[in-house]
C-alpha cells in the first residue's frame, strides 16, 4: 500500500485475490490507521508487529510505502522490495503526488508494477532473493520495531516513537560522555599522586644537578 504522508491519502495499492482480501481485511484497516498516524517527524523506516503478521514501511519524498508480511519473511527482502517500489513510483509519479485535489488511489495503475515486483520477492529461495539477502544492504536490525497494540491501546503516535527514539540516542550519548569522564577521574585518582611524586623527584634531581 502506498500513501501520502502529509494527509494519509491512499495513492496506490496492490490488489489481492478474494480470499486474501478477506483474510487481510483487518490488517489493511490497521495499515490505514498507520498512515493516519504518520507525520513529517515519523520514523523513516519501521516495522510494526501485529498478530501473525508484521508491517514494514519506508518513507521517501513525502510518500509512505508499506507491505504486510508473515513474521517469518526476511526483513532484508521486505525493505528491498519497498525500496524498488519507491524508486519506480518516484520516477513515474514523483511530480504529481503533491497536486491539489488528488483523488484517492489516483495511481492505481501502478499495481501492475507492484504485482510484478511482488512475484519476484514471494519465494525467498530464488536466486534473485538469495542474492539480495547476501548483498550489503542496510542493517535492518537497527530499524525500530513497534507493536500494533501499543498504537491501538496506548495511542502512541509514530511521531512520538521517533521522539522517544531520539531521546534514547541522546541519553546513550550523555551516558557515554559521563562514563568517559568518570573513567578519567578514576585514572587521575589512581595515578595522579604517583605522577606528582615522580615529578617532585625529577625536580629535586634537576636542581641538585644544576647546583652541583
């Protein structure tokens, strides 16, 4: 599913068969809720767990690209798939996304590319996907993982997630700085007196050598 970040307007979606549409109806509703909670300060890449599935999304050029996967599906492949969609969509419709009066699913014909690309990524054992897994792609283990229940019941926004993530990074930097200062103070306390004694002895030796 593809949506505009500024207002959550759906731009395109991959159409599934009737059975899949029924099975994923609840999760597609959750995906729309995610789009509504996105903002300009949201995490640019995130995974959100929900039951047996997991949402992966990326935000590029004001557009969110989201896919729903089984939890067992490799995250590297999921984000590689989204990257391909983002590149092609931007090349095809990048100049039209911010047009006023744009209707929902205005770029539904992009589904053709989405379906074709999805088929390439469905079987993780193909040579194409094995190569992708072995490529030096972005370290997806560092991408934030959130639980859908937190968004539903606690009302956490994705902007707040980004704020918390930033706070954690700042706290880590502050802790690292304080730890470095404490280590220096410990070294001063341990070796400072010895250094002073050595300097005094050297001074006395120099004075005696100078006078005698």
